[in-house]
């Protein structure tokens, strides 16, 4: 992460703002309105760097709609390169009032976001341990449709549940789907706290395909 900051001085202002809390970057305007999040787990490096690359990419385009990007959901965790935020797994606490991810969920509702892509990385031989997209079919079928679209164009596996939050509670994706905001969780493979070769590019590809589903790019 420090090397990326050194090589990309244009983001220094964003990094400084992140010292005060979760940053939110807005690009474009109008509908559709979608959100890309990364860093729910601070030691998952590829999607956080990919989200910065996405900001650079979108900044050069005339995009169709609004894209909100949260590159570091929990900057404190990112700065310390740790998974949890002060002892809390933010992808198990989105239903808890006052948690970082619950605040992101409520912000998305307030902004009228149509869908959220939450981007993660998974360590080899862990769960899921492979490039994949988590989704559910009920109550928000859009989650499943987005996942299938990304899968067809990236060869990422689809991991689909019949109902949101049926296997565990508190994932940002599930809370959004329960609240009527279509959401998916996209995973690429990389060792925790590290950037495996090609993992940034794969995460960025997933992000771009997510936006293409809505014809934003």
C-alpha cells in the first residue's frame, strides 16, 4: 500500500482524508446510481488498490450515471493491515446499528443507490479460496442476475444462496439485498495482507463488469 501511495501522488489528498474516516468518492451524475466498496476487511489489499485504479479509469470517461466508490471502508484496519476493525468483523455486523458497514448501508439507501458491489479477496485454501461472486435469489433477484453477468464475463464462480442472510448474518451484501438494494460480493484470490500477481487486475475487471451490467461504462 505504501508503494502505491508513493507511485500515485494524486491520491495523497484522499489518503489524508481517510485518516479522519471512511472516504466516499462520487463520479458522474444521474441514474443509474451504483456503489463500489472495498476494504471491509482491511488486510484484503487487491480490491482496495483496484478501487483506486477504478477511480482513475472512470475519471477519464464520460460515464452514464453515478458511481460512488468507497476504497477503504475501514481506513484504520487498512492502515494496520488487519482483517477486523477494533475487534469487529465488519462483514458480520452490517445489521448492527452504528457499525461501519451498517452506516455504509444506510448511506446507500439515503443516496438512492440501485446496487452495490462489495469487493474482497480470499486467501488460497481458505473459504471460499477461489475467485467467485456471492449472491442470493431472494428477496432481491437482481443480486443473482448481477452475479451471473459478472461470472459469464470473468469466469468467476457463482456462489448463490436461495435467501439472503440464510447462512450467516451481517454481510453488507445480505443487508443490502434484504433492504431492496441489489448487491453482490466479489472475491479474487490473494494472500491476506499481500498483493498476489494479477489479483489487482482481476478485481478491477470484476468492478468494470459490475458497472457494465448497468451500462454505466
